C-alpha cells in the first residue's frame, strides 16, 4: 500500500487540475491505476467482510482532492458520504501528502448554516467517542467546494508525507477500531435549526439494563431527545438472580416507630394514604442514616413515612435537607 501511495505523490499527477476534464489522459489513467492498486492492498489490512473500499477520482469532472473511501457495510449503519460516517484517505491538492480521516458525510446537509451544522456534528462525535490520540484538523490545501467541506467534516485522523508514510498501516488498524465503535453504537445526531447546538444519541442508550443507575441515566438521556424513536419494549424481559446486601432488622424497633407515628407521616404530618388488609395505616419505616452506611437500627435513627415522603427522602433533590430535618426531629 505504501509503495503505490508514494508513487502518486508526484508533480506528474498533481495538481490534478492539469488534466482539465480529460479522464482519458494517459497520466490520469496511470493515477487511476495506482489508486486501484492502493485500494486492493488496503483491503487485507482491514477486518474481512466489514467494509467496502472504493476510489473516487471525480465524476463529471476530475477531483482536485481525490480520495479512497472505506465504508462500513453494516446495513443498519449509514456510512454514506451523503450523511453518514466513513473513513477516507484524501490526497492533498498539491500531491505533497495524504490525510487519513474519519469523515462526517456532508452532501446531505442542506440549507442554512451548513458549516455550523458540520462543526456541531463533528464536535458531538468527538465528545462522545474521543479522538484516540489522532489530530482534529487537516489541510488539503484547497479552500473551496468539496475539499473545504472535507476539512470541516474531519472528525479525527492524521496527515502523512513521504517521511511518516510508513506509519499509515498501523494507524489504519487503530482508526478502524475507533470507527468500529462508532458503527456499533450507531449514533443519531440531532441539530437545532441553526445548527449551532445539538445532541447525539447512540444505540446503547436504548439497550435494556439490570443496573438501576444506568437505567436512570439512559432514561434522562432519552427524555432530552424529543425526536427519539418510539420504544420497542420487551414482552419477555430477561431476569437474573442476584446476591444483595441485607441487614438484620429488629421488629420491635419497627413496631415502636410505627406506634410513635400513630398513622401519621412523621415528615409531612398527613395521615397514611391507605390502610392495609388488617386495617392498620400504611407507613414505611425509613432509616435516617442508612443501614448500608453503617447507620444503627434503633428507634432514634428511624422514622415512619408516607410513600411519597419516603421516595422523596431517597430520590428528591432535597434529600439532604430532608435528612437533616429528620435528624433534628429525633436528636434528643
Ligand atoms: Zn409524608
Ligand atoms: Zn428509606
């Protein structure tokens, strides 16, 4: 792969503007042949059967910045140059070097502030998946049209000149792994109308989980996306048996606390919301300093709460001040 790339970096071929639009120019045909050679030598470096590699030297007119694209063939993932994500090797206008780049497709971004939309999308991807130590800008030496859009749509990658070209095969493997992580998470980018802000959501956010904290995190991520796809749900959620930390409880402590409360929530002072089968009021006994945090199971560390107050004591934004209110109630 290195040898044919090296041969393309020559004034014989670049700038390609010299060919006008003559696709049959013998030197241009030779360049096309070298690109085909590079593409076919690139394929064995990549994981088999996951990518399609194609050369792009221009359609209609010869491209000033020709490139070789590496597109994921995963059918649920958009790897198009239109609006998806793909890897590419881009040749600099002067032919002095090449750029390896993870690209955001831009042809499908239309209207309004196109540059702003590209910039926002690129930043969202970098923030979510990192840059793997690669560089976040490239210079294709041509500041108009497609080449300029490629520079803007560069997520991360690296520039090569004859002196560091030998490092390209290793970098290609590295960037393939990073691309693979993006493909697997299958992100969808949402941009506001101006394109100045946006958000990104990956497939993983939709995955079911046993972990309640992760569940809450994913739920709030989804709530932030009004345009998200509808939930699929799960008719037969899988289950697992887990070992939990349990603490011994003294029934007399529980009884004493319920008796002290006498059917009234000790936080909001309203009556218990309903009665149980045996006619007694429903209140829950809560430990002010949790047993899991080495709190004692004694009457002074326990309160009887209605279900609303109990949930708020655990999950409300005021839980710290509720805890100190409860502590002061029984501190002497
Ligand atoms: Zn209450
Ligand atoms: Zn509790």
